[in-house]
C-alpha cells in the first residue's frame, strides 16, 4: 500500500513522502521516536501515524489474501519465462559469454569500476545495441539514458534504462544516513518492478570508493553494503596490466567469471589480445 492512501492528514502524508517514506513497508521497522525526528514532529503524532499504518496493513493483508494466491506463479512458469527472456549484446563475445548472452531483461544489473575503465562506453554501447532490429538478432527497442548533467533522453518501445551514474545522485553528504538508505532501497525496488513489468533491462553504472577493513584500505563499489544486495547482478570492471576485464561479482544465475574486453573508437569490442589469438589459430 502506498503512503498516499494512508488515512492521515495531507500534511502528514507530505511529511512522510518528503522524509523518504513512500510505502507501508518503509514504516514497518521504524520507531515512534525515529519517525518523530524524521518528520520533525511530536512523538505522540508519530505514534498515531504508525498506528494508522499498522491498521491499514492488517486490512490490506485480509483483503488481498486471495489476490496474492491468484497472482502467484509456479516454478515451471518462472523457468519457462526465464528461458524466453531476451538479452542485450555488449558487442564483446567474451563478455557476452560470461553474462549468459548479454545483459538480461527483467533484471537490474549494476556495473562499477575505477575512472577510465569504460563504464560510460559500455552504457552507450548497450543503448546503441538495444536498437538492433529483431530480424538481425536484436530487440528492436529504444533506450532511456540518464546522464550526470543531461536531460532524460526519451524513446518509444523502451527496452533498457541506463543510469550513469547512480552514485552521482547520492554523492552529496546526507546528515541522515537512514534517510539515504531508505531512498536507495525505494529506488532499487521501483527499478526492479519497472524491469519486471515491462520486460526491460535496467543498468546502473556505479563508481568506486575506498573502504577500510582488516587494517588496510581497498577499493569497493560505492553506496555501501546494503546497496550491494539491491541489484540482481553486479559486474565489476578492473584493470589487469594494460587490459580491461569484467568480473561477475554477484548473480543468482551466473557463475563468477572474468572476461577481457576493449574500448575502441567503434565502441566495446573483443580484447585486442584475444583477437590476435583467434587469428593465429
């Protein structure tokens, strides 16, 4: 249930949405004191809001029990649906191989790496490849590419949404880290629903940050540990000598593996060393 349907005043609903509470589930684990602080209101008023949310949640569960059963899928249906799902080629054979054929539709894929590794180039390549006609093995769709300082580029029959980068919109200092986490979680949930509803791929480009653990510093993808569980797949781009590699760091269906790739004037392509090996053979 959305907050806009919660039986509280319009002012209270406005405060909830502004503080990042967009659904009943976002209120399920918050205390009255924390909610009062987030809404800048009294604890008694926060308690009344939580009480209204609790009652609405119980009603929803009672009224929606049959709807949940009616909308369920069997394991066979889910397997069949996965077999029919389409993938977007990256234009690099080795990279497509470890990705099971390319970037999967109906999933959220995070791609991160150090500056200069080719994140944006890969995003642009996917935006181009999604337009390959169906007759030539493509999806014949369009892309929405959301850049750092550009307007949203709109198209019809959208089959891929690319955000470059998701870190950019959250890099400012948040005084309330709980609010930041809720906003990130809410965004990830909505993107996942979008991908599943419209059978499109969502690609989030992420930057790296320095993390301290076990007495040493090392590079990791930005936005924290909670965010690392939000996406379906996570691909890390890195350097190995003078060659670029992609590594499947997390996926429910793909095994962990690495593949080389190159960034050329024509876009993402097979690595130069791999092309040489093929010619020799």
